[in-house]
């Protein structure tokens, strides 16, 4: 009968945990459901370092001052931050009053894509 060394079990458990680590959205600026002035940039803070070439986001306007309409794409630049866990979305023009949704896709070292969205309102 073979004996398994305790250190080998611990290493195997750690490797299994690391392989299953997926990026989770921890916070956003503006925060989910927030109402405020037009942001110059939108920040998404994740639990893992992002692989920027596979991660991204779209900015959509979903409502304009009390008028519902189909989601309209808003031109924005998506980039990495100096913090590898943060994605920046910078609108190319000031955002008018309305409701916005950021649809994001985050990929970390495990290469498993995670998607989600953040909604906020501009006064």
C-alpha cells in the first residue's frame, strides 16, 4: 500500500483551488444602482488579475430622462489600470442624463470568462 505524504495533499488542494479561481466583481465606481453626476471614467474592481486581451466591456444607455428605449451603445475606451485587477471604461464624451449599463467580461489566469453588468444613473 502506498502512503501519500501530507505535503502532497496540501499542494494538490492548493493547485485545485487556484485552478478554480474565477474573477469576481468586488466593487464598481459608480456603484451598482448609484445616481450622480456623469462619471469621467467607470472603474470595475475584480478579485483576480485580469488578462486584458480577453477581458472587456460595453457601455450602453438604457433610458434617457424618463424615456425608455432599446439599449444604445455609447462610445467608450476600455483599458487596463495600473492595478491589474481593475478595468477602466472611459466615455469619449460626457454622459447625458439617463440610465446606463456596463456589460463586462472578465478573464483571469484560469482563462474562464465571467460576465456581468453594473447599472447606474446620471442626473
